[in-house]
């Protein structure tokens, strides 16, 4: 957002391209985004650069040429860099001396020998990848078995399914993962460069095969435990380019006393890996939100030196931390995908350009429009989930996702569809509007949760994913709500509650976030957890403890607001101030999405008090993790001490003490400085909403210094890109939330701001 010239060109190009959509010679419109299968230089589009040995962080230096290293010995299977990715090497180095060493190694080899020693593993039979492999974590069952899944999307025309695709995973139960590894940062000869590890569906992969040497220098041998799973055909997408199949592989791993590294391949191709915790170990996990740029933001403004994209810098920092000390799960707290551009699909333009809300509500959905909506979601998901540092993360850290961004948000004011469900019933039930929402929810379940309701059913007690909690059907989207309650360790569990209003909520209505049926089912499942659970983390897409803007709500709702009146009349260029669906103020649906909005105040207060009862009865500390607001903050509920002279209750002894960690965004731009200033000012306001329930609510001044060590503009709100690392402290029982904030825009380095949630120590 720092380049006015770019914005002018962007607006002009967009206006030119979409002002008059036209059909091609085949009679079809040109889509906004259409991805094809990857080329096949190597495995599923894995391009190998000129060979150079990749130094592992703790592996010995390459020996002299006369003693060929283990990875050059014939007969040893080379894992194609999958072991490196970011679990062993996060940043690679190429030097002149290294090139000379490589030349001397191969000087006396024939072409056949060089090919044999440097050969990259290829899938047999071959699969043409559209996206994947993606990993998903489910839970750990009562028998101590880790449960999860992998998924790939393949192009049928370029793939061989005889036999069906298989996933092979192997591990050594006796081998322990080493302790924390010192981070290795390297520089190329011509400046800093941050390379992405190999990925079977990304042609920009640029890391050579890695040595199958363990951290202690021992040569890798065959693992004693190995399993092969046949893929399940989960869904078939029919597109202009042919048919594309989603394959799901269910994974089960018996946990041992210690953490383990799991290696896996698809059809014996490129080898990747992930980590699972010990049976009695609480997981380390990373949480993030807002993984994309809003419309009109120039991503290159966030691309620092050495990066190929403005999407990558903060993700590279997360992956570098993963290389130091592996994460066991990657929690997506909302907006994993931005779908702004769906409203530019040519088949939708006649509907989009209708100026009267009544015409939009009555517009008939055509078969061509329906296919265009599916085409957009499929193409956009494939492109986003197979590209850049994010693809490396979702193939090496099992995901836990709550509603991402299946419907447009933050789109141009002319056709904003933010806050799905925050509009009147007649608009929500209109054919085009409801189809965009329902298909968005379908593809969210498919790509992010590996669920197809038509295949898996609606019975959560007889479902492939054991953490699933299915609620009731909704009024606008023909799917029940999907929440998840996952084991994160003996002392820690996490609830991902499907209540995200501004997305495609399955159950929600304007004055309701979750139905009572969903609450009843969720609380029943929480009550059934073991008594050893000391921390209950609740993932909410939108913060529940956050500054309110009630005065702004009231102003925007007022019929006397002159800006709203002028916007409805299109006067003074203020037509963008109101949305084009029901002519309400454009910001009003954003505010209606928040837990702290007036519409949801009663439900919010009820939920907090119910969680207080749960915490007291179960002796479990409740904490919240949220995103959405494009800045970092920490709010807290605690017992309100009416007498000012009386000391506050220590957090460990206070069952009402609940932190709400807000981490947003890992990619998107922070709000303007004026918004940050306004929210920071509101952060100091005293809220008496729950004083009747002996509960106080404040923001914690966690940001005592800015990222460069100077005095911050606000101690309560940090307007920089960020993500959050979470781990359990075995010495205290605390849950440590470390918000990692970008130090300098686009440079891929963060500094931490920590807050602790103490274990329950009340009587």
C-alpha cells in the first residue's frame, strides 16, 4: 500500500479487463484464474537446479572427493530433498568453493554414474499434481494412536491410476529427534537469498537432493516401521481442462515415549516428512491467520531482498523456527485463503453490475454461473495451496483449520460480500449469494479439512475424523457446522469452534453466532475429556476480548447519518460508502461480525460465563486464540475485584482468568495508522459488561518496546505482520504464547512478545 502509482495502474487494468467480458472461440468466458497441471521435468513439476550439495545444519562437512559421501554411494535411495525442506535446512548457501568441490567429485564419473548418483526419485506410476500433498492432523485416540491424513489433487488425463495412488510412510520408533537446533542463515555470493525446499507440485522448487544423513552423522538405513496406504477417491472436479481427482490417505501412527520424525512419499516419489510428539508430550504448534492480501494491495511492497514474493517472508520465518524445533501442528485461525477475485469472474458480471438490491436478490442462477463459481474455488485453492512457503508448511506440518476465506471479503466496495450471514434473510437466501457461500463452505471442507459430506456422512460418531463435532444444519448453507476438538497433549486440548460469522457460517444468522444445539453438543464433548486436561484452548476466528466500537456502530446504523444518505443517492462520489446489496453502510457488516458487536453481546456474555463454569468444575484453564483484525494483541478476562484497596486474585488461582491471544496477519497488510491509533485508544477503556458476573475485561500492554527496541506507538496493539508459537512449559505447567512480530517489513525475521496462561491452581 506504499505505491500510489501501482494502485492507479491496478485500477485501470482491472477496469479495462472486466468492463466488458467476452467469450473466446470456444464459446467460453476467460476465467479470472485457471491453473493447469504442473509440467513434468521431474516429480510432479519438481524442477531441479544445477546440482549442488545442500549442507544440513548439523551434518559433517562434505569429505574430500576420494572418499565419496554416503549419499553418492550406489544403491542408497536419495530422498529428493524432502528431508531437507525446512526440517533440516531452511536457508541454503552456494559458494564458489562449493562448486569447485562438486566438480572434483564428479570429474572422473561417467554420465551413467552421475545420473545414478544424482537421480531424483520419480513417482511410479506417475501422477500429475494439481495440489498437494497436504497434511491434516486430527487427534490422538485413547490407545495413543496419532490420527491424521494426507491429500493430493491430480489431473486424470496426465496420471496413471493402475494401481491406485499410494502413500508410504516410515519411521524408527527407537530414534529420538535431537534437541533444538541452532538456526543457520546463509548468504549467496550475490546477496541474500531465501530458497524454498522441494515440493512435488511447485515448479519453483530450487533445492537439490539432500543427504540421507541423520543429525548425528549416522547414515540413514531402512526404518523398521513402514506402512503403505491406498488412496481413497474423495471427490472429482469437472473442469474445462478435464477431470481432477482428490485422493485422501488416512494415517495412523502409534506414539512412543518420545517425539518421532515420520517420512512419507506418494507413489515412491519425492520424500517429505513431519513430526509427531511423544505419548506424554504436549504439542508445540504454530498459529496464524489472514494468509493473503486484500484487493488493491501490491504484494511486492512486502517482498524484501531475496524473496520471490511478498507472501513468503513471515512464512519463511515460521519455517525457520520449525527447522530449529519442529512444530507438531499448524493451526489456521481463519482467512487461510482470500477469494476477493471471484466477483470478477466474467459469468458473474451481469449479476455484479446490477445497481438495485432487489434485482440482485431476484437474479436467477444459471448453470454457467454455477460452474464458474466451482471453477474459481478449485483453481484458486490449487494455486494458493501449492505455491511458495505456505505450500512447504502445509506439506510438512499437519494442519488444523477453522473456516478460512471461502467467500469474498475485503473486496472492492462496489460488490463487497464481506460478513456472509450479516445481511437480511431475503438476500442471504437469494440464489447467487447463497451458492457463493455454500460452494465456498464445500471447498473449505474439502481442501482444508479433507472432508466430503457426501462421502463421509453427517454422523460424527462414525466418521473418519474422530475430533469432528457436527452441529445442526443452517438456514443459508446446506451443511451442518463442523467444529473440532483435538488432543494437543495430555494436559492440552483445543476446540476449533465453527462460529465464524464473517465467513460462510453454516448455522449463523444476523443475531446469532452459534446455535444452542451446537453449544450443547460441544460442551458435552468437552465434559467427557479426561481430568488430566489442564488447558482448554478455544480457537475463535474473531477476538472475543477486544476493544469495542459501539459508537461507530450506532453512527453507521443511524438513518440520519449524512454519509449514508449521500451514499445511497450516489452523491459526492460516496456511493462506495454503502454496499450494493442492501444499501447499509459498508463498514457495518464488518462490525456486525464481531463478538463485541451489540447484536452479539448477550450471546458473548453467556458463552464467557458458561466457560467460567466449565473451568471451575473441570479445573481447566480456558484460553482463546483468534485472528481477523490484522494486528497483534492480547485481551484477558479475570475476576473483578470491586474494592479498589483489595489486591487482585493471582492468575493461577483465578478460574475466570482467560487470555485471548490475537495473531493476525501472517501475510496481509496491517490496518492504517489511524485505525491502529483509534483501537489503541479504546484499549484503555473500562468495560463493565460483565461486572454483574464478577468479571473484568482489559487489554494487556504486552508491547513494551517496538520491534527495533524503540518506544512503541501503542503497548496494546501491534500493527505488524505476525504469527504465534505455542508450547507448554513442563517446569511450571504454563502455556506459553509467543507472538512473533515482523521486525522489518518483508525481511523475514521476527521478534517475540510472550504471555503465559498459568495452569489451574484454584481450590
